[in-house]
C-alpha cells in the first residue's frame, strides 16, 4: 500500500518474512470479525493499546523493537482469494457469503497507528503501539502485531543487557544462527540483537537482508582437517603493498616459530607445537592475509595454538600485514586470555613488532550475562565476545508477554478488570510523555487523557500510580518528550513519521540506555522506573472501575 509522506507517495515494502500475512493470526480473530459483522458492529471505531505488564529477565527496562515489521504488515494488509477460500473452509458453514465479500474489501486504509520509536527503552503499562480503526479490522491485526513485537523486543532487550554487562569498549558478535528456533527465529534474532547493541553477526542471510556487518573465520573442523605443512602446495604470498613476493611463506613461518622457541623471554612456555594446526593456520593466512584470526583451542591453547598463531602473525607482519587475533572457544577464558596477552606483549618487546601486544582476543563458548559478569569480576583480557545460544533463544525468559487491549470504542472508554490488579487495563485514548530531571536522566513516564494539556517544562506536575492511591509524587521536568508518534495515518492528513534505517534504530537504542539512570539498568537489584498517570486520568480510571465492577450482595 502507498503511504503519504509530506505530500509525496511512497510504497512500503511487505514484511521481511513472507509468512507474515493476514492469515498469521488466531482463528478466533476471524470468528470475532464475523460476529462483529453479523451484529453490524464491524465498522465501529475502536482503539487498542499494545503493552506489556512486567520487564523481562528480572530487570527494570525493556527495549521496544518490531515496529518496522508491524508497519510493513499494516501497509500491505490485504486478503487474497485463496486466503478467503481457506477462511470459508475453516469457519462454520452457517457463515453468510456477505462476510466473505466484506473480507475482500478490507485493508488498513482506515487504520491509524501511533507508536513509540523503535529502539526506545520502555516500561510496563505504557502503550508501545496504539491502533485505531474499524473494530473488526483492528481485531484481525492483534495476533500478528503481538507476534512481531513480542520476540523482537525480548531479544533486543537481551542483547542490550549483554551490552551493558560487557561494557562499551568490547565488540559483541551474534553467533546464534545454528541454535536459534528455526530460520525465522535466527533472522529475527540477528536483526534485533544488532538493534540491542551487538556489532556484527555470523548470519549471512541477515547481513544481506539488513546490512548488518558480518564476522566469522573458521571452525575446529578446518584446523583438524590438516595433517602437516606438506599439504600446502601454493606457498607464495605477495606483500601487502605489492612490492615483493615471499616465495615460501611456510618456511618464513617456521623460521619465526624457531626464533620464538629459542627466545629467552618465551623460554619454557612451549616446545614442539602441533604441526597440523600450524598447517591450518598457514593455509588460512595464505587465503586471508588481511583477515587472519585463528581458533587456537583445538589442541592446546598455550603450548600450541597461541605460539602457532604468533609465528604466522609475525610472518605476515614481515610482509606488511597485521593479523586480527585469536579466538578462544573453551577452557578458563579469564586465565587463557591473560596468558595469551602476556605472550603478545612479550613478542612485541622481544621482536620489536609495534602493536602486537594489543592483538585482539575473542572469546566464545556458550557465553551469557552471568559469564560476562564473572569474567569482569575475575579480570580478563578479552576484547570481543561471540555469543549465541543464550542470546538468541532468550534462554533466561521464554516470552515478553505483550497484550493487546481494547481501551475505547465509539469514543466510549473501556476497561478490563481483574482480581489481579496488574492485569487491569488503563482505559481511553491516551497521550504518553517522558519527563526528564536536572541531571538529564528520565525520571518518570506519565500517561494523560488525549485532551489533557501537555506537561510543560518547569511546571509542577502531580504523577500518580495508576492503582495505588498512596504512591504519588510531584515532578518539575527540565525536558518533556512525547512518546507516541503517528507511524501510519491511514486516510487522515496526519504527518507520518519516517521508518529509520536499522543503524539509526541501533544508535537510538544506545543513546536511550545512556540517558537512563544507572540504578534503573544495573544488573543486580535495579530500581523500578516510575510509570504514572495524571491526576485527572487517575480519577477517571477509578470512576470507570467502580462503574463497571458489579456490586455484591450479602445475605
């Protein structure tokens, strides 16, 4: 479908995954749509909020992701004849033909979507999306939109948590493709880990689809596939500037290995290294002299892997190349990284190779938040982490638990009640603001009725807990940010927000985390962030609650 953008018309591509169609929904969405149609209610104007009730992973923040895919779905929402035929077969035979004619006509041209910017740090109860439109159409959007937001936000949050533990200076690589829940889980995880602060992925398909930087070298299989240096037939390597050629790179490497073995500074660290491993390293360096990174734990990290890497790296240095570094995939990562770093520094000093001591060390091997935290406490020399299983599967929490609740229909606010107060919805069409304090950190999110005046900088504002009357506070904001913007105006003349590039979403996420008070995002015992309502909305919530709740009778 076409979207208006400052008067111009732009076509929005369909969802990345071709399985995301109007049929990617629960059957009861179509049964409700038929019941709405049968009752003549299908075109009544409804407002739904998409939000979650509790932050994941025991933390106190969430990263909102998945908005772009939601807008792509909505912009291209149209049932085909084949899909309508399948719906007819799936519904009871008593359904009237007029309903299927109605399905042929519907799209999202009369739907409006307001959302928080993708990559924003968000909190429970605050609407991530507000979807307005004919009730039957919006109901059909519920399941696919929840599907597109739930996992995306969960994995982006997981990635952000790993970034916070690792620190700004470390490179984070997403290595989860082989362990992810199917192709869609893998592609989505690569995209949303990048938003959450990861630097690159091993997933080639994700790199092509989204422009995410790719990283990867070789596996243990490559190393163990070699038997000896005699297998290397093409041994010549041109220097990096093209001015000369080393006719026997293998001999150059072996001479460096001999020098290291006779070095007094390195004396006793290693003896005879594994020659099949050395052959693999040399072969890989000949193939990729500018990108040589070696997996050094196939046989023995300190006695073989690191010395073999260093010999190849020094030979490359003679020809003007700079080796990238090593990868550790097993063992005591804190200890091994420290020992490897000592060897690199010794070689820099012994052989006068500038920068060799700073050679990159990458660690992998089923890493998670706890592992990174433990490494930080032990002390380590790792520069880069390759993280897979625990990251992309969100092993620590299976789902975020977003919900999609009706808050208004025909301009009449609606509320969903529950004995569990956390499940009571906040009624009516709302505006949402983030209030910032003197130090630049966000202090509180506040929801107001749609027609209430906007909070003003320097103005004293009463912020109330939605359900607990004793929890309230005055805030005098130094900055006020309105959170919900129009991303799909439908037929209205409202200005549509651009969908930013993926890197811009990632940058926005990183800046958002920097604006949060440290105690809100710390890993252990984080302080809950305050989500509030205006005094007027608080009064209305409780008025509607009393009005809708049945009064008991004692006998």
